């Protein structure tokens, strides 16, 4: 049975729900790129499914920039089809530039089923200032983006929404160790639940990379992101 289209769209703040590839906390003596941990490097590819059916992909790239700089690029491409007809289309391109362990700027370009959303934020002292479309934004510069790759994401009570540049209130719960079935075989992970204005479960692997993320949509369908490949 077909679900109501707007009901499905309302359930999918996709970039904040699905754009999540990152790291769980781990103790390391040496800092890298100004971080108190070693940031990731390379290319990560995730498949996105709805009730087990493929609907898109997410790609994540980490690149060092100069001294103590890090560029994190996220690309999400979703095309939900029913009987071969495109039912919902979503794309998002996010650029996070970090300098000395701090988020220096954020650029997010989203096309949400035809609706264009642009977030541009730049560090100004201890604030991140800019705009979401024509609306001004001025937020705490210590916020971690809802891409959640930063290890301190699981310690937060607020995160920065990358779709509209808003502050989202969250509560994070450690749900313990579990096994995750990947295309390459089973992997051990630790599961965290994010609830509040951002709702999802995230599975972090032993090497700290996110292996999967999952949420329930308002139509009760399960939207899941899972690691497919890394290089």
C-alpha cells in the first residue's frame, strides 16, 4: 500500500538522519590536525535503504588541508521509487572545514524534493555566524555538526543541524555492544541512541568508524544507512 507522500517527506530530515559517518571516543596521546585524536582519512561509501530496499548512497571524504586543517565532505543522493516512478528525491552536499580542532566553516547545499536549502556559516570568535537561505544564523562555535563524525558527538546535549543550520537538542544513550552484519562480514560495534530533536541509532565499530545508522520514519518504515566500502 502506498504511503502518503508528504507523510514520508516529513519523516525524513535525511541529511541529519543519514549523514552520519564518524568516530566514537578513544584515548590517544598524540593529537592530529589540532584534534585530541587522530581524525579519519580516505573515502567511505554507505548504502541507504528503506525497509531493506535500496534508495540511495552516502559518500564521505576526509582530506587534510595545510597545517592542522581538515576538510570533511559529505554527499547524499536519495531517490525513492514506487513502481518505477520517482516518489521522493533528495540530495545534499556538505563541506565542513576544521582548523586546529575547531569547526571553522560549514557549507550545506540541499535539494529536498525540489526545495533548495543553503546553509553558510563562518567562525567569528567563539560563534558560527551566517545564514540559512535568507534567515540569519548565529550559533555556539563549539557545536558539533549532525554528521556526527566527531568523537564528542555522543557526549553532546546539542548538535548543529546541517540542513537548516539550527540547534537541535539531543539525549544520547549507550545501548551496549552488538554485532553488525556488513557486506564484508560480521563486525563488532557499540550502539548509541540519539533522541530528542534528532532521532536515530548509530553503530560505531571497534576502529571507531560508524558502521550503520538507523531511524524509524513517521510511516513506520525503517531508514538505514550501512557501510559498504572504504578506501
